[in-house]
C-alpha cells in the first residue's frame, strides 16, 4: 500500500483490514501508508510495529493502541500551547 492519509482517516483506514489481526500482519499490511500530522508524518506500518499489544480484536482496538505511540507532532498546530501557564 502506498497512500497518504490524514490523522482523521486513521481509524476508518484500519477498518479496511480483517480482524482479529496480529500486530505483525497489520504492520505489514499498512507499511507504506503515510499518516500526515499537524507537523510531520509517519509510516503507519512503523507506528503499528511500535505498539506493545500483540493482537487486535477490531479497528477500534488497533486505533486505541496507536494512541500510545503517536508522536507529539500528531496533535495540534505546530508551536501551539497545551494551555498550561
């Protein structure tokens, strides 16, 4: 797969795979898919390979696990404050 998706399309894109699925198969299936962030991008296959979970029951399960490995660049506008003063 050689696509670019925005972060908002991440969960629907994961839904294109059959579940349950193991991490290695999911990472291989989405290798080459670039996820575009507010400031940068990352390969979806690489992100999935970094997840600690070995298997996923659904796209929602895989999406939730990915939240722990997304880079800080995935969120907000570049240089945006998180609200702490």
